């Protein structure tokens, strides 16, 4: 379980990573909030799982911009993404379609 502290709300943000290994695929379930400070650990988990990894986002509540970009990178590299909430999927599409070098809207 990964923890980070949000100073604006004085709350701890938590991401729980559960890995379920099958015969041919590994499923990584993300539970909670995906923040940039969690990405190093998550990247290690994805790399360890190998090329046939599936990210299950059924219990993912929030993601920040770096988390969304990471999910796009995983999907581009061949990872499957399951149970993605509509708002995160839409944000992923917007990021994917954003021209390179174009600033983020305010």
C-alpha cells in the first residue's frame, strides 16, 4: 500500500496495488487514488508482471495527470486496461489526442 499526503486537504492519499498472477497473464488491480508519487512503484510492478499485463481500474477513484499519462503509456505498450471509469477514459483520450508540446488547458 502506498501513501501520500495532500497538503491542500490535509488527507492521506492511498493507492493499493494487488497483483493476481494467472497462467498466461498478470492482472494488477489499482485501488484508491493514482498520483504521480506512486508511479515509480507501479512501473516496477508492471515491468515485473511482463508483457501480458492487465491493469484493472474497477476500484480506482482518482488519477492525476501523470497517472493518466502513465496509463496511456501502458496501453500503448500493449497492456490491457479493464473497468476504466468513463471520466478517466475520456481524460486518457484527451491526453492521447493532445498535440505534442501543447500546454495543458487551465
